C-alpha cells in the first residue's frame, strides 16, 4: 500500500491544542493526529500527564502513554505562572481545535474556558471532556472509566464480586464521541464559519 503524504490527509493544516490527560482526551487527539492534524499536547509543568508513569514500560517510557500520544508535540505550562495567560492566549489564537478535560471551574479560573477561548478565537472548535458535565448535581464527580462502568452496571457480573475490567470501555467511548463531535464541528465551520 502506498504511503499517504501528510498534506493529503483529511485534517492536514488543522492545529489541535490538547489540554487533556489520561485516556479519553489523548485518544481523541490521537485519532485527530492520525487523520493529519498537528496536535500540541500541553502538560502541567513539573507534573506532566500522570499516564507517563503507567506500566508497562518499554525502555524508559510508558507503553500506555505512547499508545495514545504518538505523533504529538509536547510542551509544558505552569498555569499559575504570571506569564501563562499570554502564552495560552497565543496558543488558542493559533489553533483550530481545543480539547480539555479539566475539573469543574479549572479552565475558567485560568481563562481557558469555552467563553474565554472563543473571545480570543471565534472560529475555534472547543471540546470539553468530562464524566458528568460542567454543571449539575454530579458535575464534581470525576468521570474515570471505573466510575462510569460502576454507575452503568458494567461492573455487576451477577452474584460474583466485580472484577477489574480488561478494557476501559467508557474512556475509549468518550474519546471516540469527542472525536466525532470535533469532526462534525469542523465540517460545520467549513460550511458556516462558526466555531
């Protein structure tokens, strides 16, 4: 099979600013990268994405981390630093898509929530990945895979004690749904110019 030139991939020329960590967001941005988008993975300075340390490891890196972060550029930012806002504004201004998976009100605290980001770049596609949304009675509950599988009954195999699932169904589904939403929003922007 002939190799496809990067500029012939469907998302060539699209820049994705990825503030996500662990699995759903990185899986979403990995699929976007595989489709040709340039993905800039932003990690917290000094901490990084916690999944960098997940086993198993090969050589000096986490296989898990690299399986959903290949082909991305990485940079670190301390969002509490005095000059962080200038840098984040520049990144938002130069991006087509922004993904985030912060806890409730964290993005707003740092001026990178949807309303703030769209003021900087009205054509930006903004995707927020969370377990239970940004508002409502369950919004403060982290949306980790095990929480979602337990809430949906997937961890209830009859009369036996629940076993650890072999596959993170909810996390992969969230990443895929976010990717589909981003692709649809990009199509809408192509037709109507709206972020």
